[in-house]
C-alpha cells in the first residue's frame, strides 16, 4: 500500500513539475512574441536590417524554446516530436537566411511551410499532453491555426505589399494561445499539487 501511495505521489509531483515548467515557458514564449510584434511595428517598414533580423530571429527562437520544452518533459515521455520541431526550426532559420537573399516572397513561402509543419507538431503535442496535464486546448487550436496561417502565407507570398508585418498577426495569436495555456496549466498545478 505504501509503495502504491508513493508511486501516485511520484506521478503527481512529476505532473506538477512538468506543468510548472511548461507554464513558465509559455509565459516566456508569449512575452517574446509580444516584444517581437512591437519591434516589427516600430521598425519593420523603416529599417530593412532590423526587419531581416526579425525574420531570422523568430524561427531561431522557436528552436531554443523547443529545447526548453524538451527539458520540461519527464524522461518517461517520448520527446521525438520536440526534437523534430527543433530540427525543423533550425533548418527553417537557415532557409530564411537563404530566402531573404532572393526576396520577400520566397521568405514568406519558407515561413509558411514552417508554420504548417510546426503547427502540425504542436497539434500532436497538445493532443498527447491533454490527458496528462490538461489545459492543452489552446495549444491544439493554435496548432491548427498555425497550419492554416502557413497556407495563407504561401498563398499571398507574391501579393504586393507583403512583408514581415504580415506575420505580426500570426505572432499575436501565438502569444494569446501561449498565455491561455499558461493560465490553464495553473489549474493543473493547483489541483494536482493540492
């Protein structure tokens, strides 16, 4: 009986630790997106160098944030989707650097393809985590929306007046969903940790 109680306590403490870690990460990701949007609004149309850097920073940050996500997971859970996501974000960062030399349409196509693939991974992760942690419906919706937004970026890549400001709405929705998930994970921390 003691071993059973100890095992249940271990699982509960592991769930709480994971939820707390993900909650911090989600707040951090939301904060990054908000700062990124502010920088895009302030500088994208007037400073090509900053706009270029912002294009590159977004997927590079996603790779780093995915690394933190990997560290948040207990070793008993497969981290394969996060490793795949991190690799895709690293390749996307390199792809954006190359695409920027050809033009904004090519850059938006690379960004759009990345949004589709990482949205699918986010959707899968949200579905997997919802049983253990709860509070994943914003991530599930966000993953689906990311896939749709990626398709839209590709479709409008060659339209006139498209640039990095096109991505600001995408980042804003991402920030919103990360905040929702962080607040929702607070319930998991409080209920399971109680």
